[in-house]
C-alpha cells in the first residue's frame, strides 16, 4: 500500500476513535440545528429546509444514539459507528467519482 494512502487511512481511523470526545462538549453543536433553532437564529425557516426536515428525522442513528439505549457506552459506540458510516459513504462516493473522472 502506498505510504500516503496508509497515512490517510491511519489519520481517519484516529479521528473516528476520537469522535466521542464531542460528548464532553457543553452547549449546542454547530450546524446540527433543528427547525426550531434555525427559526430562533434567523427568524424563519427556509422553505427547502422545511421540506427536508422529515427526511432527517428518519436517520439510521438519530441523535447519534441507539433507540432505547441511554448509557454512555452506547453513546460512544453510536458516535464511532456514525463516524465509520460517514467515512465509508463519503470515501466510497469520492472513490467512485475519482474512478469516473479518470476513466480507469
């Protein structure tokens, strides 16, 4: 395996393991606002965002948690699983775009 690819994978793995550090943060998470928070900040909810709001409520791991599991250990596992899913989906999409662009 090429050294730069190996270093990229190692860096992503480290970041995925560190994701649960967000559980220690206080206050609101930047960019993870619901319609109520957006309306409070902007004074209104953009129409397109209002239409998509029901889509996000059906997320595989809503609020980065397993349904019915309120334990700290469950939250840590859910955060790491969310990171893994995000990296796999994001990396897969980028890989496919790269293959299509280079036509290999």
